[in-house]
């Protein structure tokens, strides 16, 4: 069997990455390989790993542009992570959010959590997603064939 990997991934590094004791928080213009982070979420007492991957969907757009106030966004993501760890007893949390121009089908957001039990992992992942949409300063611009439009409200 031949497997073709059509994407190239870069190691996340620099000022926009927080490598935490049990997880990573990053804002990046580069694509990411979810599998690398999923494997890191496993430990001997892990009972569940829950993953959310947000992708650019074809809503009649050419692409989307995502911008962030990165310094504030990184701090907000860390606070959201810390809140979810405390509330749900999560063992591991990775949050990676893309910025820049993204094409249909590309990854936008990765959230990976692990916990001792599935309910905590599912609830923790959902809570992180909703808090990101409510609190973190990301802005989305849809690029159309005949122009562009800013999307109000949170990213969906």
C-alpha cells in the first residue's frame, strides 16, 4: 500500500508557541499534523483522548483570512486551558489555532484533551471550544470571487 502525504508540516516554534508541561498552545501560520499531538496526549492513566479539528468548509468562498491579536490571544488560550484543567480534571491539553490565508479543507483549529474518563474529556474539549469562540480575539475574513467580507461574531 502506498500512502501519500500531500501536506508538509513544520515544527511549531517561536514566540507564538507555549510548550507546557502537559500540552502545547500555539498560534501559527503553518499547518499542523494532528497525529503528532494526539500521540503525545496518551499516558498510563489516560482513559480517553478527545480531538476537535476545525477545518475551512466550502461555503461558496475562495479562502478565508484569520487574524489575531496574538499576544492577548495566547494568554487567553492559556487561561482557558488552565480553567478547563481545573474544572474537568484534564491530564493534557493542546490548542493550536491557525492565522493567515487558509484554503478550503485546511485545518483552522486543533483541540486535544485527555482525561481519566471519557465524560471529562468530552466536556472539557467542548468547553475549551466554546470559550475560545467567546473570548479569544480572532477575526475571520471570507475571500470571495468578487471581493471579501468580514464575518461578525465568533468563528464557527
